[in-house]
């Protein structure tokens, strides 16, 4: 904890404000008299700063960052390259207040912000929602945009923590490109290409691709990925252009659910030990194709039509912690096989324009969007050939985590499998929105908007039927012969308003305040077996954005409060209003959570070639109201996987002149504070024995959270650029810090130890 304190105190002493940043370069002209080495007077000095040159794409409306009543962060390709990031979780180290909540068995990385999980609906690629069940490729990214706070007005049922938009590289009408090779610890190597240029005066192309092959600091864990991302730009006229993009990723990886945990204690076991079956295997395939149509009617009005198709599929056969580990370390590993997919069709039509009513300027943005998601999910069962109707959930023989021996483990799956169930979930979303940024004068601006969202979701289930005959389980209807059962459709409708006030006393100072709400669909039913209404989540936010010295120092400070006053909780009583309810599927909107926080961001470019980024965030999200019934959350509990404090501090410097011109070096520190894994505590109702009429229950609190200490990781890099060649070396987790990401009570994955990575690059 010593490093944690020093890092946090050092950052707090350094940061007085903070700012939204980007690696996109903005050029400022300074007319002060400056002399070069020869003594000649220079009339202009060009300074670059990490500040958005253009409006953030995730905001969609073309609004300048200083005019947005919310906080924005942008990580550009230069920072990603300098950092040598190979995973999105490494890029996220630069995003203040965003953190990895769990690794989900190596299949995906789950991100959280402001106390809310972003993995379900808050992850986007080029403006379209994408399935976050895989680990996206980083090499093709032009930038990562993070729009903090409420974004339901533009994106529908997204959680209020913020949305992350991955923007891939696009074609250029100038020829160029690069080839690179990354080599690192644990047999890691990754060649990559990036070529772009014109085909003629009206068509440009870009192709990026990579191949990755690696082992892991975890024994027997491997990873192999193939990725390609072609795109074409058609300039039909000076006012009209079409961009076609596509990508394909195939990843073979070893499912790894981490180390052992007994109760709430993570066992003291070697970081490298892999406790999964040696026959564990998995594959993820994802692909997408999109068309972006942009037409400028004139300098004030623009029309955009975007269409996208995405395909995702993940197959996996492995062991997982489906059963409890004994105190002596014995564990019967659970058997699991899955096959899940999703196909997403999306369309967006929007109109953007500016006009005046008298002296008041309007920046209008309105449109509609539609999305159709079809997600088939197969359930498999393991069985003994002599008893096909008796499904097996765990291995027959337990392993012992303290005396585990790889040589005694088989490479063969112990039992055959069969499909037992198919659940096909179809979700349709439609939204219509209207937003106007009203500039009353150059000092005061008002953002107001409203969205209406409609969502319909339903599942069709096909499953085998097993019955007991003469005390023997018999498959009476095989899956192949089962009749699909269409479940009830859940329809959610909600209005999502947003209102913000921006006051700009000067062009480099912006004060803002905003209100917005989001809606979250709920599972379960009312006590009358009717679908639940969505939960409406309110968010209030105030902040200040300030640039100093023509952008050499840019800052942002934000304070917010997020309240869910109608959190779905177990209903206290059944439909008769008298009988106490112990069925957790019957719910009411009777719970509440309240979150509050502060975020501070800073970006500085005090010298040519030097960029500094820092941030600190505080968040406390608690359960503020509960029904107190079986399975409901406990009042006062802080939401699981939510640290109160996070911080980041980084610098990158490239020497522009002198004997060591071309030398680059930098470092990044990341702090994740104390938090809990597992689940939140809840109320546990136990019926009194012998039973009474009506039933009598003893109510206790089920302690389910796993305490995790805070930690700091520090990465450092050193490189050299000469003409078109460059070499860059990175040492990550210098202090060899050991900590864990925990998903519920399984997938307790240790963070990576100290590692080395080297990149060789040639630019055309």
C-alpha cells in the first residue's frame, strides 16, 4: 500500500484542474520573437497540444468539446503507439475513472465507470453498438473516445457511466503506411501492416491487419489472433462521400478462470499456476461491415446515413469454478461447454444544421436509429455414455490446489457432450431524438434535447425433456425433436431528456451544468406475472473546463450525482398483498442506489515533444433503499467492483533536437483503489422449521463481497526514431505488483507480472 499512497499523493499535488484530451494535434501560432541556433529571428513558433481539433465523433452532433455540458477524453493513435498497447485495457489506463472490472475467463475485458458496468450496451465501434464478448483489436484504432456521463439521448438504453467509442483508421488520399513487429515476453510476437493511399482522384483505400501469437505468464495458456480491416472512401463530389469499412477477427485462446478462492479469501498460490483442464479450448470470431454516407447540402446543413452489420460467435469448452473449493484445497472442477452468437443490424439517419432566429444561433441535431439483434445461445450437457439422461456437472475426481501436478492431468475431454437447449433471443430497438444547442450569445449556451426509445425483446426456447420412469432418468424428447416455446415479449418505452447550461466568460473557459436520465430494462416480472417497467436513472453534473497558455495546459473538473430511485428488487408480498414473497423472480421497483463523484483531468504540453496526462476520480455508489426481502440488496453497501479512488499519470517525451534527437521515453502509472469483487451482500430469508402457516422466516445478511486492496502499476518505455525507422522498448509493471480482477465469485485472474515488449517499425 506504500506505493498506492505515494502515487495518489503525488498526483493530487500535481493536479489542480483537469482537461479533456486527445493526441490529435492542434497548432497554435505564437508571435513572440524567438531565435534559432544560428541567431536568426523566427516570427512563428509552432506548438502542438493534445486537444481535440475536431468535435468528438461520439457526441455525433458536431458540437465543439468546450460547448458540451459533459466531460470528454480522447486517446489518439500516437499515444496508443507510444504506449505499445496490445489490449484495450492498456489504452483504458489513460482514461480517468474507467477501469477493468474482470477478465471473464480470458474471453473479454469488462469495463466500469462511475459505478456502472459498460460491457452490456455502452461499448461502440465507429458509432455502432458492438458485442463486447470479445477482446477488440487495438492495432487498427485511430482513437478511443470516452464520453462521460449520460448519453441516453443519442444512444438509447446505455448505463449512465459513459460510453466508449472505438474509431478505426480510415482511408487517405495521400500514400503511406507502415509495417511493424512487436516481440515480447512469453513468446509474444505480432507482425502488423497499415497501407493507405488513393486508387484514383475519387477513391482511396486503407488496409490494416495483424497476426498475434503468444503464450502467457499463466502455464498452458495460449493465444492466437488473425485480424484484417479494409476500408474504402468514395468521394462522389465535394459535398458527398461514402465510407465502406469491414473487419474480421478470429481468436483461438485458452479459457483461464484464474486462481482459487475459498469463501472470501483468494488463496496464496503461484501467479503462473493454471488450474483449468489441459483440454480447455475456445474460439471467438467477430466481423463487421458498415457504410457511412455523408452529404453536405451547404455549409450549414448535413445529412448522414449509416448502416452496419456485425456478426459475433464464441465457442468454449473448459472447466470453471461451478462448485465450491474445500478448505483443504480440494476442488471438483465444473464442466462447461458453450456456443453463443449475436448478429446485429443497425441503421442511423440524422440531420445536422445551424440557423439563426434573430440574434440566437441554433445548432440542431435530430434523427432516428434502429437496431435488430438476434442472439442464439446453445446449452450443452456432459453425460456418461451408459447413462445419457444423467447430466454430469463436475469432474469425478477432485484436484488439490496446493499439490496440483500437471503431469497427472489428462488432455482428453472426460465425457461426451450434447445440445440440451437453444435459447434464441431477439431484441429490436428504435429511437427518435431531437437536440438543439442554443447560443443565446457568445457567453451563454443551452443544450436541450429529448429522445423516445422503444425496445422489444423476447426469447424462443427449444430444449430436451427428461422424465423419471421406474426411478430412472429417460430422455423422452431429444433436443432435435423438441418443439420451440415462444416466450412473452417484454416491451420497454421511455423518454430520455437532457438539458445543459454552458457559460463561457472567455473562449478558453467553460462552466457547465447538466441533467440527463437513462433507462435500464429489467428482468423478472411483477407479482401479477407482467413485465417490469424499465428503471429510470437520473444524473446531475457540474464542471469547469479551462485552457491555459494557448492550450499548453488544459484542465477539467467535474462533480456528479447519479440516482436510481426505482431499482428492481424482490417484491415484499405476493399478489394478495399479505403473503410474504420469497420468490426472487417476482420484483417491484422499490429499491434505490445513489452515486456521487468527482473527476479531475489534466493535459499539458510544456515543451515541444513533451505531453503529460493525469487524472483522479472519486466515486461512491451505495444502495440507498431496499425492500429487505429475500435476495434484495443491503442498504449502505457500496456496489461491487467499484473502487472509490482511481488515478492515472503519464508522460511521453520525444527529443526534437540535439545530439539525442529522435530519442523517446515515457512512463505511465495507474492506480486502482480498494474495492470488492463477488456480489453485493443481500438479505437471506430462511423458513423456520417446522413450517408455520403463513410461513415464518429468519432474516440474515448473506455476506458475498470479496475485499480487494488497491494497487499501482507503472510502465516505462524507451525508444529511438531515425528517419523512417523506429524502435521502442517497454517494461510493464516494473514493481511486479500482484493483484486481481474478480468477476462475481469466479474468474479470479491475477494481473500480469513484469514483462518486456519491443516494437520495430518502418514507415513509408
